[in-house]
C-alpha cells in the first residue's frame, strides 16, 4: 500500500541549512523562484565578462551596479504604479514591488574604469573587462 506523506514548503530550505549551505534559490509560492528575482547569464571571453541580467519593469534610474574587485552587485527598486478606476477593486495582485538585488563573484578582478552598462527592453547588459595582471617586479636590495 502507498503511504501519503505531507511536507511543508519550507522543509527543503531547512534540509539545505542542515547540510551547511543553501543549494537551491529561496522559493515561495508553489516552489517558484522568488518573486522579482534578478536572473543573470554570465559569459566569458579572454578579455572580459558579459553579464545579461533580467530586470523587467524597472526604470533605468532605479538600477544600481557596484563593482568591488571581483564582486559585482546589481540592485533595483521596483515601484508600483498605482492605478485604480472607479468601482474597481483589486482581488489579487501577483506582481512584486520592492527592492531586489543580486551579488556574485567572478574568478578575476574587473577593471571598473573600463566597465560599461546598457539597459534595454528589461535586460541590463554589463561588459566587465578583466583587470590586467600587474607585472611583477623584482626589487633590488641596496
């Protein structure tokens, strides 16, 4: 006979904590990824990293990118444009409003001075040139 086991949605989260770190992204309603999460693609060439980050519904002015060595942080403020018509009431809204952020680390430091960012159609494109390795120099002892 089959046995039915009831599980709480948070049980996988607790399982990961006891393993020592989070393996999966935090999930909410029905196991979907966190509402409003920034999803990224990172590609590497010999000279630079290219990052495509999905941040739909955000104004360019509300996007922030910080680079510190090899750490890149993308944050955005998602604002609600409230529009309510006479005699209409909201029964359910599944849109996310608030602040979202994504932090990731690259294998090589980024040259912040040459980095560029472009935002078009809800996709932020970052071009992050790799910092050239400083040439080692041997000091002469006097």
